[in-house]
């Protein structure tokens, strides 16, 4: 670039996206005089999904602002909890976030998930068509303009991923109401209604069942229930502490 120089300060919370050489308090950056502020921020490596406010010389500016020489730009992270206007809060997760998807569903959060790699254009199109917040660790996907909304998943550990999404979006939690396999809603079921899915030991040991209204999968408090209960209690505990 060979144009006006601006001064950019990126909040520490966003330093994970910025090369180390540009993480100083204020970075001098030469622009081409045409690119928008949003383009400039993304050129530093920061997806706009992670930007809450852009301040130019102390005043809030839109991503469409074209920087002028000498301007001081402050890039701030999203405020938490983040509100997503215009539709009920629901998510779409890419192929790499299956565990996070199942844990969100366990908590009753509407979380669609693509178990195969359908490609960034198709994911972005589904996000827009269904008005779902795209969750991904793929920065390129989160920069696609057709996305309805998106959020970067910062950790690679499912426990931390879940904590972060719950803290960032504060979704309503309705544990044990969604199918962890397909995201459908659960309803009470009799033993007779799910008998074809039960082995002998399960038929004798359990009497309370639920069934997915979409895929028909049966649920009961089996061998892994204590582990799932721990995930639910942790999430509900976070909500109590935060509220």
C-alpha cells in the first residue's frame, strides 16, 4: 500500500489474531486511501465477527469508513453477553466442532451441525438462510460476507469452547430437551414405544424414557448419565454465578 498512514490499536483480547510484530500499543499502518476500515482490520487478521466497536479519533465509526491520514483507530472486542438481533438465537457449527454441538444440544440450545465438510460457501449460505450464528475456528469462513452472523471459537478444548460460547451469547438453557444426535426436540415416551431400541438389561433396569420427535432415537439415564449431568450442572452453575 502507498497511501495515508493511520494508527491502529487492537485490544489485547484480539491479539490472538494479529501477528506479533503488530501487537504494540499503537501500530502505524499505511493504507491505499480506498480500502474501508473493515477491510483494513481484516487485513491485520481480525475477523469482523470478533469486533464489537471501531473507534476513530474517539468516535464510533462503521466498518465502511474509509480511513484518512493521521486517524487513530481503536479496535475493540464484542461486548458480552453479545446480543444477536433479528432472529431467535441459534447456531450452526462446522465439521470440526461436533463435541461442542452435542454439548450445546444437551443444554437445550438449538445447534445445527454439519458432520461432513460441505465447504465454506455452503456453510455461509445455510447461516444466512436459517439465520444461524456460524461457530468456527476457520477465520476465512468467518470473513465471508454472506454469513448472517458468526463467532470464532477460541479454544480447542470442548470444555473451554462451551464455557466461552455460553459466556459470550448467554443462550437460554433447557437441559435434556434436545436430541444430541440430530438437534430435534425430545418428548416423553413409554417403554413400549421405544422397545425396539432397548436391550434386555435396559428394559429391566429403566422405566423413564424420552424419544426424539425428528429421528426417533430413544434416551434414558444410562451408564454415561453422570458425565452428562456434570456438564449440565457446570453450565447451570456458570449461569447462576453470572446472573
